[in-house]
């Protein structure tokens, strides 16, 4: 790693901003900078980033699991069946032609799903 004096001005500014953002989260970095310098700050920040990365991975896995559940529910719903989808499309198209309102035509999706979901 380069020493502080070899860094360019933009590099020093970026490192300073990152350091200032990390200090409220990890106040011990202020002491580490006095004893070890820039290399110690980077190593210490990476060492302390592991719990955050594990938390982030757990959240990602949870959201991924929710997405799989939602996808499975959608693929097994009544609207995913071709007959129900055809009837819903016809209802929406007729309502759109007769009323000219998108909101009113979309209101026909729910009755067609409920009505045809019982029949399928």
C-alpha cells in the first residue's frame, strides 16, 4: 500500500471521507490511526466489516426466500392457469372497449380470478 505522502489529493480526500464516515460507527479507529496509521485503519475496518457482511447475507437470503415463496404462489395461483387468464383477458378487454377506463377494466380481474378459480 502506498504511504500517505505518495497519494494524490483526490485519493486523500476519498480516504478522509471514508474515515470520517467510519469513525461514528467504530470510534476506536481514532486511536488506531494514531498508533498504526492508514494500513491499520484499513485492516481494522475490514476486520469489523465481517459481522455487517454476515448480517447483510442473512437479509439477502431472507429476501430471496420471500421471492421464491411469492413466485411459487403466483405460479400456482388461479390466474396462472390458461383458462382463467383467457377469461380475465376477455373481461378486461371488453370493459376497456365499453368504458375506456383502465382502472375500471382492471377491476374485472379480481372477479374473474375468484369465479374461475373455483371452477378450475
